[in-house]
């Protein structure tokens, strides 16, 4: 018998509008976790709402309110497996009004990805 796969929970956290859902949705797409036609449909629907850049975020942001407001309101789970691991990616809200949804995460993560953007651009040394 082969070695049993380890289950890993990965939670993606960060400030609102830092690109958590977009980055996670893009990763899922690149790993083959969602069909290209679905992404194309999301791109078309997002363009109709003047939110073209949200096509990957919509992999995880399913609620109508999330898509209209452009923010994650509730946690979203996506499962996939590799040759060694069963993985569950958990996309958490970053907006302060929905932090309670992030805190209520049931599975304990083994890995946390934090998406952080610089608050200012570095000064030029010239």
C-alpha cells in the first residue's frame, strides 16, 4: 500500500482589496481546478458589471452581494489534491465588517498565506 496523503488547510488572509480572492482564484485556475470556459464566462459577466478584473475572484466569491460590492463577505473553500497532499484552500474576508466570518473558521490551518501590499512606494535612491 502507498503512503497516505496528508490533508493541508491553507487560509488566505489579508486586508480588504489586497487581491486575496483574485490571487487564490488564479492559482486554482493555473492548477487546473476550474475549466477555462468557466473563467471566460466569469470574465464576460464581470465585464458587464464593469468589473473585468474580478474574473478570478469570482471562482470563490459566489454570493450576489460579494460580486456586486467587489468584496468577500463569507469564507469560501476550494479543495484539490496533489501527488502528496489533499489541500483545502480557504479564502477569508478582509473587510472589517466581516472579520467575524474569518474568525469562525472551523478547520485549523496548517499554512496561512497573507496577502500584503505596501502602504507606500519606496523612495528612489537617485
